[in-house]
């Protein structure tokens, strides 16, 4: 069965499941290559029983599937798991409020990364405050919404990019859309400042 490039999640159960960092890491590992429960436990330095719990949950929610089975040397059947998509994106607008705040932190960290890059590109002597905490949160929310919209477009397409290239493409487009929206004016001015200083 073919793995989708992007899958939008709007089920509260799926979104809650991906709020767990270990489950996110399991999915990230499985994108690289199909792995067994014991291989994941070793790579993630976690007990096999803990991995089994997370694999069962991810499987029930349709986020992973068994890619193949093999009989190992002791006659035990090993299941190799793979994700159903290379990239899962939460539909930010349909996330229950209590999970939205947790997931917003991920987007805030990404915006901070962009701001750190802007500060770096402007030069070490750049001392001016980039954006306030409230402005960063607003931009992060817009980015999350734009990422959702882009995800719905990419979900229907047969994208050949690897996971990292796909993430970079989606985030750069989401950033571009955010900058070009009314709320992105502060960020647009910062980026124009970089272009003008080069």
C-alpha cells in the first residue's frame, strides 16, 4: 500500500495521540524505514512493552500499519511498521482548545527559530527587539492555520519529496502566506530589512 505524502488530522483522538513526543518520534523513525517493536525500543531507548502500547494506539488510530512480517531465528513473528503518511498535520482549527495550546507551543518554537535566523542574518550587533510575545503567538497561530490549508492541498497530491524537504516546502509556503497577510506585516518588515541589508 502506498504511503501518502501528507495526511491532515482532525480527529481529537489522533491529535491527542500526536501530542505525545514519543509517538511523534516513533512516526519520525518509521518514515525513514519500516521497523519492528524491538528495533524501535532499542533506537528510542524505551522498553518494548512501552513501544508496544504506543504502536497499538497508533495502529488503532490509522497512523501506522504493518508493512510486512518476518519470522526471526527463534520462530517469533516480527511485524515491521510504517506510517500511513510521511507527514501528519493537525487541522489547527478543529483542535479542541485544551490541545490547541499545547500544539501552539510547537508553532511558537518554529517562529522563534525563524526570528533567530533573521537576527543572525541581520548581524550579531543587531539589538532591536524583533517581536513581542503576543505578536509571536499571533504569527504562530496564523502559521498553524496556513499550514493546515496547505496540508489539505498537498493531501490530494502525489508529492515525491522526502519528509524533511516536504516539511521545509510546506513551512516556507506557510511563512510566505503568513507574511503576505495583514497580520504578518511585522514579520514582513523584518524580512525586508534583511533583503535590503544584503
